[in-house]
C-alpha cells in the first residue's frame, strides 16, 4: 500500500494547483481525477467555461510554472472594469489607478487545468490516479486510509496519507463522507453563458450592467473573428426565462440579446450557449481532523464579480503558507492543530466576500424606487472617492 503526505481528490484548477504547491514544498502528493483534460489545438473553438483570473491568482499560477504555457496558448487581459445601473451612475475601475498593467485575464477553465496537468506529469513528487474516483476513506490518529476505484477497470486501489484534501467541487464526495454539513440557499435564478462574435475588436474592458431581473455582463475573449472580436456574455435571470432563452436558436437568441443588453454591445453573432443555476454553499467547517476542504468543496459564491475560482486559489495559497511555515518552525505540519490554521486564515475572508456579493445581489434586485435611488447614489459616490474605489479594486485583485 502506497503512502503519501497528501492525497488530493479532484484535479481541476484548484486541486491541480494545490498538488503542485504542496509538492514544491517537498511533500509526496497523490492527485485523483476522473478525467484527463483534453489537449490544446489553436483551431479548437473557445470553451464556454471561462474565468476572470485575478492578479493574485496569476502570481500563484506563475509560482507553479503553469502561467508561461497559458501565455503561449490564448487568454485575454483586461485593464478596466465598468459597472452601472443607469448612465449617470457609471463607475469604471482601472488598472492604472492601482499601479498595475492589467486587472486580470479571461481564460478558459480547461486550458488552466491542462497547463497545470502538464506540470503535474513532470513533477517527480506527484503521483496521479486518473481516471479514478474516491470510494471511501477512514481516519485514524495519524493517517487516513483511502480507497479509490479505477474508472476503467473497476479495480480498487488502497493508499494511505497524512492529509486528505477535498478539491472535488460543490458536490464534494469527501465532504459528504466526512459528514460535514453546509449552509446555503438557491438564488432562484440561473446564469446563461453566451459566446459571441462582436463588432468591436478584442477589448480591454469587462463590464456589468445591473437590471431589475439580474445583471448582464461582457467578458472579452481572445482572438479575431470575421466580425471583429469575441466575447463571453453572462445573462442572469429567473430560471424559467433562462430555460426559455436556452431553447431558442442562435439567431433568435441574438435578437433577444440586442433587445436586452446595452447598446454599447454593438453588433453580435451568437456562437455557443449554456446555463447553470445559481446557488450559495458554505461548509460548516473546512477541517475535520486530517481532512481539509478547498475551493468549491468548501464554498460556492454568487459569480456576479467573478471571484469563485480566485477564492479557491487563495485557499491553496493559505494552505501552502500554513504548511511551509510549520515545516520551517520544526512543527509536525500534518497535526490537526496545525492544519486548523488554514481555516483560521480563510473562513473570515471567504465569508466576507460571499456576504458582500449577496448584499450587492439583494440590493440590485430590490424593486423599491427608494432603494434604486440609494444604490445609484452609492455607485456615484464611490466613483467620486478614488481612495475607497481603488482600495476595493486592489482587494478584489489580491494586491
């Protein structure tokens, strides 16, 4: 039976980054994932699932050597963020105002995972079990016994680890087996992702307009199209309306977009579309003995500000810091009292971001004219107080 310092269940963006971060500390790491990311070809169409990667996340991806490959593939930097409900309350956040060259990059999730896995395959301290799934685990005083299943042969694989790390998403199997409860709710809305060709060439701004039915947003995408450029549109609405929109042909959806999105969108052509429900989840604890939860296994957030995966990357950085500090101080890093420092570092910050997004969401969905006036005044005031605006921007970017 193989023994590891850490076993990570889930090899997506957060899990793969965690594997590299901990292996770089000299720990032996196993990573368990059901599917290998497919290879990249520049002729492939852009994937629907994209993320707005913050400056802090970029630094972490650079640290684990995944960033250079992403630069060689495709991504789209953005330097400005525009937010408004009505034109008089328009507020723009700029990278130059916080002394940065950009605010972040829009990147396909699959490419981030693929670049990370390229590094995983080269790392001598990481053993990958893929395609494989978690079957069960049991904890003793100093170790966790893990049972995996090979997804191709159905054979069982038994391994041991000092620490079991859940990075297996919002429906985490680890969290369920550990009997860690969650709090949360359904926002009773869905978000629709729509890839379009745009009349405007590749842009350096991402923007969001708040409407009574939910926000509409644009994320710039890399590449040149026959029309001009590409973008990802995000449309928040009631579930029934998103279901109706999803059933439309691309041509009819295009008409609906032009009727409901701001005029600044310009001429477009719909390429692809998809939708998902909006839910909030927060684990009652991030730790149970030698079992830890990271990323969506610990928390899912309203995607309105694009902070989801960036919070997961912050989790990874915090865990890396806790373990490296313990090693440097001569402590036994895998002891539960040491691992507890990870939750101490992350829970309040995650809860603050989740609560802030919920407050904004509730405010902008409130139909009261008085509330609408107050929120537009608030945006206008924020625009006239550069210090506060730039502090908020720097915090969101992680700098």
